């Protein structure tokens, strides 16, 4: 992956871009007067563009660039602040002060909602296997201004870890998170406009029984999974379906059962 600067204010962010390239073990290329497309063509590689207040990922296959946006979480946060319910929060039985491990962070929408509910005494950690996605989302969570203080605070509290979730779970201590969460639907949602740039970076591996066994060990209360209505994974992996939606379901494995 190539790291470069935005066209504007390049001098201000030159050192930041070089540091980012070193952090990601990537190559830094001086932007100069070159377009992003010309850099992609010259190096035949994906490009991470560092701006003053935005970081964007430009795939070499020519698909749309990806940048952080809180996406559907904005609507869900507003609902929760009005006192309405959220299907993930209900399925996870998440309350203030609890901890949640999001094993499929993606764009971070579910983690933002979980962090809002868990509050400053809780903990939300998101695992993302793509280094490009994890870096863009981690950076976005730190700087994005939603104009809603509670939402901004929730985003800042989320810890983003670049890792394979199975490897992370294997190394985690027993019962170290209240809830462990999976959303294998994220990969299919990449067809949506605006995030198609993630297609080449997303992790398309299926969730296996071995992964769920580790999740059960790590969770002190329950493991939650979201998937499509016609999914066979709930039964195959031992989940009990407890929350229904027009297009997807939530399944739960309770530790006290």
C-alpha cells in the first residue's frame, strides 16, 4: 500500500503522512502535482491519502474510495438518546459499565452504538483484520465530529485493534469481555454505494465452530451474532435466535445455559 498526502495543505501533513507510512509498514510517495489515479497506475498499488481532517483509502481496482463515516449509527444513536430501543443492544443485553468485543468491526457502526450505551465506565473493543480499514476507521473515530457530544465521546472511547479475530480470541483471557459480537453480514453489505472500495480489503472468511468456541470462553455473559434471515449459521454454530428484523436476525449463546 502507498501512503501519500492530499493535494491541498500538503506541507502541513507531510510529516504525518510519512509517519503513517512507517506505522503501517508501507511506502510513502510525495504527492507533488500527481493525481491519486496516476500514483495508483505508476505503482500498481492501493493508496491511503492523508488529509488535514480526512483519511481516504483508494483501491487500485478503480472502485470508489473509502473514508470513515458513522453511517447508520447516527440514526441509531439519535433513537437511543430519545429513549427508543436498539435491536443489537436488546440482543446483547448491554448496559452501562459493560464490555463488548466487536469481532467484525468494519465501519464501526455497531461499536459506536455499543460504546454509547456502555458509557465511560464500559469498554468497547473492535477487531478488524484489514490494516487499511482498521487505520481509516481508527483515525475517523478519533476526529469525526457528529455534532452530538454523547456520540463523539462514544467514538473516542472505542479501541480499534488490527488483528485476525480468531488469533485475538485465542490469546484473550477467559471471561475478559461481557459480550462477544459477530456481524458476518458486513461483507455482503459492501455492495452498498459509498463503501464498495472495501471489497478488496474485507475479510470474507466464514465464522467457524472453532471461532465460536473461543468466543464462548472469552465472553463472561453471552456471544451474539447478526446474520441474514435465511442463514443456516445460527443452527450450525449453536445460536438461539432471539431478535428478529425485516432483513436480519440476532442469535445468542448464553453462558449460563
